[in-house]
C-alpha cells in the first residue's frame, strides 16, 4: 500500500491521474475539442503540481526519501505497523 501511495503522489501519478480525468470526461460525452475540457485538465495539473512541489520541499526539509514519507503518511492514517505485520 505504501508503494501505491508513493507512486500516486509522485509527478508520474499526477500525469496518470490527469490522463484518466481527460479520458473519463471524454467518455462522459465531453468533446475533446471543447476548451472547458482542457481548462479543467490544466487546472487539475496546476493544483497537483503545486501540491507535488510542496510535498517534495517538505520531504527534503525532513531528509526523507519518497518511501519514508509514504510510510510516515501510512503511519499517521492507520497508526504504526505492529510487529506481527512486519514478520
């Protein structure tokens, strides 16, 4: 689960999520040449890039790798892993 979180919070995950947003909107009936479709995708990418940069700066400030930051997020959400889970 931590690896999935690390990939989804990376710039690669942002691009993949933007592509999925585009395809879902096109499948929902929005024509690909409509400007509002592209504005929605650009807004999504802009917001995601902003949060990616903030997460990167915070991670570097604490001296963590992407995987360590992912584990910290998982620990904060679900609590630290028990010794039974690690075995």
